[in-house]
């Protein structure tokens, strides 16, 4: 077939070897940007074209809907349809809905997406606290217990066991299940019925598993049940990119694959088609810091021409760091870069708040990417991306900013054990390998000027400074009037007339020295409202309103400013004002009903 031959000719030697290994167990150790999706989709297409595979009996599973859709699109472009490309959960849910009436009877329980609300409701009948931090802790424990198939009575911590049991009681009573339950229930059905298991074996005879380093024990058990005695399994992964251990993921099945299948065909893809050689050199310097178990792929080799060196930039505080990043993004946009070519990465969501405020102050639109969901407006609109590193696995951008590269943030302060530190290093490696053209790594010496000192990330101190941009290696950046030359003139404090420098000051329209004209109890009420709103919307609090935008909004409402005036607050705008104006004003009016200043919302 001429088209098929042309398709194979477009592959490199290692990729083509993968494509031509069509039978038996296959393991592919694939480095970042090495074209693994290209290789495995061509492999499936080649197997179908050779009449070795039946498309409708091929199952390709991965961990995100985006990745599953990408595989389907690529297979379609290769002329292959009817292959099932799904996430673990979507594949399992389809099977559960099919087998449930036969195995259990009745309708399949409703699958919930927001476990936070469910657990919060479940805890109301217990003596346990249901603060946001407590609920997050309990949810993490519950998810871990389920992925390891543990019951509440097997947990040694009494509070954890109580929360887990309360959650189970609530979901059972309301006939609802979560995504972990989907896998647990399907595993139980297939374990209990050979007939049902045989039906799966007949339906799916060729199995491909992407991102195999992220599989957890429950998913691994489901894979085993899907396979049965079948040996036609192809797994793809990279131990250096295992970043979900906190959720039960383990690279051990990938590392032990050749022990389980001693005759497995083994391939390594280490030619990077994504990043400039300077970025890959930097990534390789992180790779050598990892335990040998994470070195299944080995060093990467860039196929790109030379570019700019990696820039590692220190700042005096978090505000200066955020301000520089935001202005650098403005500079990139003015230089012709597209919004969709730029991302800011952080270890945790809360780090992104200052950057969000600085971008809002400059009129730059952005969205926050959290896993599969884009939290601001429509993902089709061209916007800057702000994201945690965990949410960007498998993605790439021309220009990448990694902020907060200091000890306590990266590695994160809660990472104590050697295993946890190793995971933080892998997370940093994943962040770096998202970059195609330019990579900026930033860190701040303190949270606030005069605050507790931070030190550069230990991962950076072990890297030869020859890799860095020479001009910026030892330069410390602070807020500067020159950084604001995109405005005709600096705004001034409405109280003391001092020039406003930081994004927060501009949003509040006052300098950090001048106090708020609004009593503290009103801001406290606003903060509580925002917290509740974030829970209802299932988004981080700063995406409802940033701290500065919220305070400015509260100030405006307290001062009886109009809705039109509130729209002009950076970070509020038309949409948020329309959504929150009356609601927040009503909340604030309840703080002190006799207060004459607040806007009267009565018709």
C-alpha cells in the first residue's frame, strides 16, 4: 500500500522498529517529546492495515480525555476507525454500564464529579471537622485507600477511617459512585464472573497502554482482568515522568514489565523533536540526579537547531517575580508571539495568583488549566495559560515560565522522604520538557520584602551554570519603574499620591503603606463569600477573584460605587461584575445593616 509505505517512511529508525513489532508483549520507554503518540498510533494502524489487528477489537487507554481524543484523531488521519481510544475511567464506565444490569440488576448508579461537596455533606453527621483543608486531606486518604482496595477498618488513623466510612455510607444511601468506584465495581464484576471476563477478552484482543508509569494498583488489576491469558499488550512510559505517586501511581509495573514478560520486545525512544538543545541539555542535567530506576529512557537528544540558553532569574520577592513574568509576557506578545504559545507553570495553584493579578492589570487575558478542565471562559479563545505542572503533562508551548524554583516550593515543603524529593525532581523535569523554544526559570528570595529568606532550589544548585544565560545568572530583579514603560505614566495612590508600582497597588489604587478605607469585617465577609463561591464553582479561590481584585471590589461596594465603576477594576470586568455584583453587595450589606455607605440594591 503506497500510502502506508509513505507513512512508515516518515518515522525515525526507533519509531519504525516499534511500529513493526505487532505481536506479543511490547514495552516502549519513551522520553519527553520523542513522538511516542506518533509511534503507537502508527503501530495500531500498521497492524490493522496488515490484517493482523481487527480495529474493533483494539483498545488503547490513557489517562486524559485530551490524550485519548488525540490518538483517535491521529488514527483517523491514518485511515483507521472503530478503534476504542479511551481513558481508563471512560472504558471502565462503558463496561460497567453494560455488565451492571446482568450482574447486579437495575440502573448503574450515578457517577459524581465533585467529591468535595459529597464528603462535606457526609461529614455533617460526624464529629469531624469539615473545613476545606480537612476535606482535602480526607479525600486524598479515601482515594488512596480505594486505589489500593482498602476498607475503612484497615486504616490505622481513626479520623481517616471515620471520614472514609461516612463517605461510603453517604454514597451508598444516595446510590452514587465516584470514578474510583467505577473501577472497583468493574474489577469486582470481572473477578466474580468468568463469563463476563471472557466476553471482555473476546471484545478486546489487542491492548495499548499509554503513560504506563502513572498506573495505580487498581488500574493495574483492571488491566490484568482485561488481558486474561492474552499476551498482546503494548505499554508506553517513562519512569522519569512519574509525577502522580500521591494518587497511588507507580512506575514499578513499567520497571518490572520485562520481569513479568521475559520475552517482551523492548524499545527506547530518546530523540526529542520538541525542544531546543539547550533545554534538553538542562533536562538531562536533572535526569542524572534521579535514581537509576528512573533512567529507563536515558539521556534525550534534541533534533532541533541551537537556540537560546535557559534563563534562571532570581527576584527580591514574589511580587517582583510575578511583575517581571507578566511584563515579559507583554513583551513576547508585542514581539509577535501568540497567546497560545505561552504558559506560566507553578508547583501549586496559589502561586499563580500574583501572576494572574499582574496580567489582569496589564489587560492580558489568561485561563487556568486544571487537569482536563479550563476554568476561565472558553478554551478555544486565544489566552495565556496559567497552570500547575501536574496539569500540563503531555503538553508543550513555545515559551515556558517556571516560577517559584526555590526550596520549599520546588521541591515542595511537604516533601520529606527521599521518595518524595525524587518525585519533586521528576516534576521539575516534566516542567522543563514542556518548553520548545524559550525557557525561563524564576525564583524569589522572599515572599515579601524583608520576609524570611528563601534559597534557590537544590535541583538548580547541582546544575553547571554554563547552561544558564550568562547575562542574567547573577542578576537580581526588583520592581522597577522601567518595567512599567508600557503605560504612558504611572498611576498614583488615591490617598497619598505616591506612584503605584506593583500590580496589587494598581488594582487597589493605593500604595501598600496606606490603609484600606473599608472596615476589616467587610473584607472578612468578602473572603468567606469567595471561599464558598469557589467550592460551588469547583475552582481555586483566586479564580473567583484575586485577593487584590476582591479587596478592590469590597472597597468599591463599601464606598457605594456603581456597577459600571466596579467593571473597571482589573480582575473584575464585565462578566465577573455581572455574576457577582448583587450577590457580594448583599453579603456585605448583612455585615452591618445600619451602615449607610453600602449600595442599596432595593428596586
